[in-house]
């Protein structure tokens, strides 16, 4: 990729039946965003045209045959058309194997390009986990699929909203299973990944808070002993490695302390423990219904940069032209910032 230009990012279209095509179009319509990076959309031109029509927008990216061709052209937005999502066969707002197959193909293509440095990073639109399953993809979501494609074992999900950053020890599993997965080794791994990610986000000396799993962080073992057995020892080991880490702290107050500026990030123990905190701050009600989000999902531990929207396919509003692109704008902007810092 040319080093003298804005970062070239692969932007996947997501599930063709969801709001992915709409938020990609809405985000890339922002001139300010096109002045920060260049985008190579990976998707289907027919589905994108359908989404543009629903939103009443013009979307005429330059169609290219490769990332190299996109890197060599002056257009800020190019399209690698995989021609695998015929709107006559994939209905809007419906879960289908065909949509899942198409969405998976966009992810695989984006990862392949990033692995050979043809693009500086990837930004993904939402997918349907149910559609992936119907398509025979066994991974429960983006994070697990990306880890497999990149050949890495230790990854974690971080949600970012402004200066609020929350990474997760466990992800898409039942709450019962999540409690069993909170181990000293896993907590330490996520602390390390969080520290590394913050350095990549220009935080020189990361201050990391680690949440407890139980009410009041276990109250010295009165309400559960995971803090004593697993979390506190991981925090101690992280400190021994020179990291500035505090915890385990009561989950009901640690996020407020983070927002007040005491910490640069929080390591949450479960999916909803972290997601509820970030989305309460990052989601806002829109006039006329629906939610507006400015949060970003970042996958930690990959050898490539990957960011994503922090919302789902939103089948209830797909095809209506009302999907809000704010989260996609934030995801593209953060990926561009991370790419520029990595190139320095």
C-alpha cells in the first residue's frame, strides 16, 4: 500500500439483508471521513444500489478488480464487487443461508487483503449469527471467525465510545458458561491485550481497571470467590509485568470512575457487564424511534486492525433508508487513526 496516501481500509458490506449496506453508504457519504482515509468496499453492487435507493442517496464508487487497483486510483471510495448477493434472491430483513454465505465471503476477502498488507485494516458492517449458522459457518460471530482466519488463539472484544474503552474477558456464551471461563490465565491475557491496544491508541501509560465478577467484587469472598481465586492473582501478575492495573473493583461503580477519567479502560468479565455500560452511554434515542449509536467494536489480539459497528443487523428497520451511520463513521475513523499510528 502507498505510504504517502491516506490509509486504504477494506469496508465489508455485512449481511445483505440487514442495515449494513445502508450504514456503509451513509458513512462514506461524509466528506470529512473521505478526507481521513480511502475505502475499498467489499460487497455486491446490486445490493448497494438497492440500499442507496431506499435511502435516497447517490452511491457511485469506482468498481475495481483488486486492492492494488484501488490503491492506485484517486477515488476515495472504490468497490470490489463479489457479485454474490442478488437482491432478487436475498430479501431485505430476512435471515437466509444465502445472505450468511455472502457476508462470510466479504469477511474472508477483507482478512486476506489485510494479511498481505494490501489494505491497512478492515472495518466490518453487522452480520447475522443465525444466517452464518444456516450457511454452515460454525463461528458464533465476527470475533471468533476473525481469530480463526488469522490463526490466533487469544483475542478479545473492546467497545469504544469516545474516551470510554471496555474490553471483555468472555463474549458470546451463556452467563453460566461465562462465569466458568473467568480464569486467571484469561483475565491476564485480556489485561495484556488491553494494554497493547491502548498503546496503539496513543495512550502512553495505560491505566487499566479490572472489574469484579460478583456484586461488590465478591466482598472478600462473601458473594463468590472468583475475585480471590482468579481475578486478583491476574491483576498482581500484570502489575509484576510493569502494567498500571487496579482491581478487582466493584462492577457497579468502576465504569463511572472510568468515565470520570480515573482509568483509560476497564476489563469487564462478561459480555453484558461491559456492553450495558458502554451502550447506556453510547446509545441515544432518535426522533421518530430507533437508536443512534456512536460506539465502535475493536478486536484485540489480531495481527491486523479490525473495527466494527457496535450494533446488529437491525432487520426491523432494514431497507427503510433510516439506519443511522454514526457508529460506522466512528469505526472507520478509529481504524484510520490506528492505521496511521501503526505506520509511524
